[in-house]
């Protein structure tokens, strides 16, 4: 399958650029190591279960070689992080190409649900008060605890239990209690949180079954280089592989040889930056890196007509299987997915494809419920695609 | 006191720019609210104790009005966050002008010391395993727990204790144990961490005494506007006030009317960005906003001769009281502080001021020990300054 609008020559140029990104950001040893890790991960799963490559977060375009300043694409990475959880829930193995420091699967549950802070933020000075007992939000518990300590209503303290004459047990228990006073306790909101418990269990299951591989990146060059390695590793899985491109990828960057070597000096008034377009890799991904994989891309616009046109173009130019369209102001409530009339059958003219609207079941719910509905649609389409592709265990 | 190189006309222009930043990023009501908060905070402390305004983290220069892309100054905010803790330890009240999402005081202890991750990162997928019992790093404990559960060597289970005939207590205890199985437990590394315990205690003390006020910012405009509000509020504290400018402030930005209204479209190949110099506010801060405060600024360079020259200029041009100089490659091991020969007496010619080298006591220690030594020096200088300034309780 070859995309109509792109020549082999274009591909060669882009591929060379990606190779140079790779050698700039990874030593040969690290590159070999990562390739090995990916191959092992994919081959451990490829006849067992579908495998998703999910990208998330923004990419940084550095202005300097010894970088202090960068051009950043703002993205919390939350959509991607929740999607990883949703794919894992549905039995997929997941390679997560993750912007370092952006929202993480499972970790974001603690940040969002419990600490009520943005999922990509570090623990701030208030979060500790929400995380640990005795914090500023915990006066009530401290009070209850004080009463309990004084009255010991469950008679759990052996010193209050006249029937207990086992001195060794007494000592051990007392030691234990004293010891407990020197330890740190969780805030009760955390201690009994069902959401956190579920997240910890799902995380433990996924890790035990070795179904999650996280590959961190920071710069745009690192992202593209690792996208190539990861998607190429998926080739083995044929149509069982799914590529879910939720990262906010920079359109512009400064090529290595045009970057300032050191921190740009500020003595000289205004400065002018010339930014180059980032090499377009979607064609290569679809035609060369992972040609048999099911490919889902994203578009964000402010006008629904432009959104439809851009989504169609992603299908025409790159043969994307689904395009998830977001309008800036409604994207947390609904998305429009451009998909073929019969799921899995991508031969119809794209201008006749319907837009499927996926809406958050209840407007007041968390974003999870929208992502869950989207992944339901995506997984169904992927399975139709697998059955149409004639995938067979070899 | 008026800086020799800057005219009143310059100040008026810069002050107008800062006022427009303020009205762009805060509604009138929010501005009044913040001013009130600051005034109350300062007046609650100003005859009781010294007060430090600490800035930390990088500033974002947005390219678009509805911002998706920004130019960012990379800074973890760690130096500022640790400095806030160090000032609080020494009895200061602290106004912390904090880049949202950068390292936070106390919060960074959990991230760094316990989870072994960058202090400004959100909780990532691995951190949960380090935070909670039963995580992937906790096999050893699970094993020990299993043995304990089976053998009950401390005879803590009343069902195994033949001497115990109190059925109510039995039931209560059993209920308690079952209940415990549904709750989330901390990883033992966290449970008994002395560093975390100390951080939690110090944090609780500072909050109880209302000695910490955090003011978050994101963009360069927001930073400068809030710096003006915060430093102006410090005026009341006269020489008891200290301004500690540890934030990495962008030198360039795009003024509001030159920003693209919407997301810059990527169809048109390369783009060129014209960046303007950020208004220099140090002169205003020293002469108008907080003229009586002790002022500490930072310089980062790669060459020690340039560093000395730039530090001298900060003293000559803006009458900074101390300049903390960092060389890029040694900044985590030592800093050079440009200070007058007699602390607190700033009348000598700056070219005769010595550079005091402050070195981390033990190279293997955490950054805390370097910051602690720096703050020792700064606080000593500040107290000499206070006694020379003839500060008296009114």
C-alpha cells in the first residue's frame, strides 16, 4: 500500500532525518537496548493479545544545543494516560510513548481524584496535607483519633485487658503501637478510596502480566525517533497492532545545525527565530514502519467544517483507519470520529464516511467516561479490522 | 535612592507595561483579592519576624492568545523550593511566587527522596509502586506479611488467644482486620521515612503559624504582574523584607497585540517569530516597589569572568545587595556570592567586593545541604543589613 501524494524520494529524506534524530538523542548502545526491549515486549504478546502503541503529551522544540529554552506544545497528556488504562482494561498490551512529566496512567488517578490537582503536576505544598493524616485537611480525623486513643472502645490495648496474661504479647503489642506513632499515616480520603484501590489493582495486574512498557521522551526529535523504533517493532503483530497517536506533536522546530550552541544572549534587544516544519512521518508510519497496524490519528480545530476536511485528508493522504476529531471548546464533552460506514472495511470513498459522535454519557462525570466510550468504539473498529484482515495465528 | 543608568521616563514605560500585564491576567476583583491577601499576610508578620519573597521556576512566553504553544525557560524550580523550606526553618514568613507545576516546598521531599523522581513531575506509573504497599517494589514485605499472617508470632489475633474470652472485643478486632484489608497501605519506605516525617512536621508548623503564602503563576506576564503586587506589599516590612529572585525569567516574549489570535497554522512551511525583550523590572523593584527590602538576585553563566562582570553590573545598575552567581557546570556543587567586604555595608565600590564561594559540604550529599549553606550566608547578610538600616519596631 503506497500513499498517492507522497513519493519514495520524500520518504527517503524524511527517513534520513529521523535516523539523524535517533543518533542525536540515543547512543548506539541505548538504541540497541531499546530495540531489544521493544522486540521482547512485542514477541511476548503477539499471538496472545492485541497490542496498542499510545503516544501522549506535548513535544519540546529546543532553541539551544545546551538547552535552556524551548518551544513547547501545551498538553497535559491526560487523554493518552486514560487511554492507556482503558486499553489495558480491555486486555491489550500497551507500549506507551510518554512525554516525561505529563499525566501518567494510574498515577493521574491519585493526582486528580484524591489530591484534586492537575494530573501532570508534581506534588505541591497542599497535596501533602491531602495525602497524609495530620495534614491541614485532617483535623476531624485527629479529633476522632484522640477520643479513640483515650477510650480504647475496642479494648485493643492489652494493657487494658485484665484477662490477658501473656507478657511477651503485651510487650510486642506495645512496641508495635509506639512504633506506629513514629510512622506516617495516610489521610482517610486516600485510605479508603475505591478509585485509587481500583487503579492500584489494575496497575498491579497489568504489570504482573507485563502488559505495559513505558518509553519516555521530551524533545520532538526524541519523540519521532522513538515513534519509529516502537512502531517498527509492532510490525510482527500485523493487524493485531493498533497505533493511537494522542500526543500533541509540534509542527515546527529548529534543526540541530541551526540551533544556538549556548544560551542565547539577551543584550541585543529583539530576536528573530526561524522555525522549520517538522518532517511529516505519518506516511512512513503507514507505509513502511507499521503497514499492517490499525492507525488512529487526532485532529483539533475550532471550526467543524475545517475539522471534517482535515480528517478526510488524513484518510486520503495517509490511509488512517480512524480520525478522532476534537473541537477546541467541546473536546471534554464529545468527539467526532471519522470512520468507514462498515467498520473495518476501509475501501469506501472517504467523503461518504460518516462522522460518529461520541458524547460523554453524563456531562457531570469525569473525563474517564468519555475516554472509555471512545476506546469502546476504537476497539470495536480494531476487531472488525482484524477479522477483515484475515489475521491468523501462524 | 535612584539607579544612575535608568531615567524616570524608562520607569514610567515599564510600569505601564506591568499594569497592562496585570489587567490581562487578572480581573479587577481577583487583583483586589490578591492585594488584600498579601496585605493581610504582611501585616500579620511585619513586626514579628523577617519576611522573604522567593520566586521559583521558569516563565512561559505564549505565542498565541488562545495559547497552545509557548516558549518556555526550563527550570525545575528546585532551588527556589528548597530555599522556601530553609527560610521557614529560620523563622521567616515566606511569600512564594511559584511557577505552577514546578517543584514545591516539602512536596519535593516526597518526590525526590522517596519516589526517586524529579521534584516537578507528577506521580508517574512507577511512583505508585513506591508509594503504596503491594506495589512492584514491595515483594519482600508481602512475603514477610504472608508469613506473619500464617504464624501470628505476636499472638495479636484474639482468635488464637485462648485466654481471651471477651467476644465483643474479638468481633471488633476481627472487623477491624477485615476493614484493614479494604484500605490502602503505605509502602514501608514511606511509612518510616525520617526525611518525610521532618518535612511534614516543618510544613505543619509553618502552616499553623500562617508563615507561608503561595502565589502561583505560569506566563511571564503573570509573573511580572504578581512580582509587582507581592514586592509592593512588602514595603511595610522595611528592611525586614528580603527579595530572593530564584525564578528563571524569560528574556523574550511576544507582546499581546503581536500574538497570533488562534493556533498558528502549519500549512505554510517555515515560520518566523519576532520576540521582544521582556521589560526590565529590577530597577523598579529596587527604587519603587520595595526600596527598603534586602535584594538578592541570581546570575547563570558559563565563564567565571563574565559571571563576575554581570554580577557587578547588577549591583551597579540596580543596587542589588547580593548576587548569587552560578556556573552552568558546577552549580549543583557550589555558587559564588558577590557581597560587600563588610556584610550589610553596601557603600564600598563593587569592584572591590569579594566573591564568597559557598560549596556543598559533602559532594555526595543532596542539593539541600548546598541551599542550606547559601541561605545561612544570605540570612546572616540580611540581619547585618537590618541592624545597619536602623530598623526599629514602631
